[in-house]
C-alpha cells in the first residue's frame, strides 16, 4: 500500500514559495533522488502549472537540472483541477471524487505518492488521507505568501529530523 506524503520547502515563518526559495546543490540533489523514488505525484492546479517548467529541456540547464527533469517526466502524475481541460505527458486529470481516487491509488501502488500543493494537501488532510508531512525548513523569512498548512494544523507526532546540506532541516511528522 502506498503512502501519501506532503512535503515542501518552507520559510522559517511557515510560508512556501518555489520561486523565492530556490534550493542549493545539496537540497536539489535530495529532491532529484526523492522524485526518482516516487510511485507518483498528485498535484493541485497551481503547483502543477509551476512544475510544467520541467516538461521540456532548456539549453541552459546543467546536468542536475536535466536529471531532475528526466525523473519528473518519468513518474505518473494526477492533477486535481476543475479548471484545466488537459494536462501534459504522463499526467491524468482528476476532476471529481478525489478522495475515492486517491484511496484506490494508495491500494494499487507501493511506495510513496507525493502530494504537491498546500491547498490540495489541506483538503486531503481534512479527509484523513495524508500519511506523512515533511517540512523542509530553510533559512528564509518571507513574511507573506501561501502557508505550508492551508488550514488548521492537524495533530502531529514528530518521527524524524534530518539535516540536508548546509542550510536545510527536514522534520517528518505523522498524524497523531
């Protein structure tokens, strides 16, 4: 049975912003390996549209970026959206009954399925589907933006803390 994992880099004041907090080399390598090991990813519309950046190689990319793009493209993706009409390669559009679909994916797959997007994660938390939360704390203070937890924080229990590179600590929580 697969586990649904919600993990994102966040500022010290609790916000997520992919564009403001670009990862350094060690954290980027960590995410390459993480994505390579996933059974798939579930995206909300906004996060999926940001990640579509990786659909086609750009000439200025280095080897690490090419490696991440290849890993990202290779995994199955499910995109939860009522406003999109289509999604890119290796992706399935999900419009209705997200809870049932994700329960079926959890039963069908083995490993980890990434949940990408705080709003989507909040909805899945509300119905008890997120199995693990990974908070990657970075030395940024943004003062605004989208919070990691889009709604009330669920009761959590810390199960691990891991430094990644020189400037990141990952805290791993499970529902209490």
